[in-house]
């Protein structure tokens, strides 16, 4: 009977160690190509991610950080609260929060603050909606509080938050 040669033949014949096969050395060119591709992959992903355009490449600023106050308090912080409007399909401005407001006597106590929102062109944005008169919000500081208080004013108009470039606070 003819014997068939298989990879297990040396073991079946009683040999304790199979014959050693020669290992073919890897091609150095393939190693270099693999290393270059491996090094290139992270830069490829960042390149693809940087080509995404959102909002037709228009600037969006969520935190208006500049302030110039010449009112009853020299350091009032202003923050715009937003919420998603399913009807208008944009984030609309819902509140304006005045923080670090000095409500003590000699500061803002007894004063009326007028808050206006301006577009990037400098035109006034209607914060109250078309059914009311006047575009601004007002806050009367009638009771003394701590040296720093926070006041939240509701915006009743439907204002796209992206349209607000500046917020002004005036004292009357």
C-alpha cells in the first residue's frame, strides 16, 4: 500500500520532532509600505473630518463674551438661553440672564435696565414678538438684594439665536 505524505506524516512515522521548514523572509518593501500606511491613517481621518461644512459655513457663536458696561454696575454678565423650536426648526433665544448684578443701594437699586439685542449689522432685534410694542426687555430693580444677584428675563418673540450678535444693557 502506498503511503501518502501529509503534514502529520513525520509524527505518524514515529519521529519525535517534525522536520523544520525554512521560513521565507518577509519582503522589506512590503514592511515599509505597511508602516507608511499605518502612519498615514490618523492624518487621513482628520483630513476627512475637517471638510464637513455646517450651517453653510456661516459663523455661529454661542457665547457672546465681550461686554462694555456703562450702567449702574461695572461687571454684569449676560447669557442667552436657547431652546429648540420644532415649529420654526431652529434654536430660538428663550431667555436673557443678567448675572453678577449689583442690586444694592447706590448701584442698580431703584433703576430700570433696558436690554436690547442687536444683529451683526447693528439693527435692533424684536425680543417681544410682533404683537407687542417695543423691541427691548426691561427690568426694574425695586428691592435690595445681595451684592450680586441673577435675573432671568423671558424672550416672548421667536428670535433665531444665531441672529443675536450683541446684547446691550442700558440704565434709566
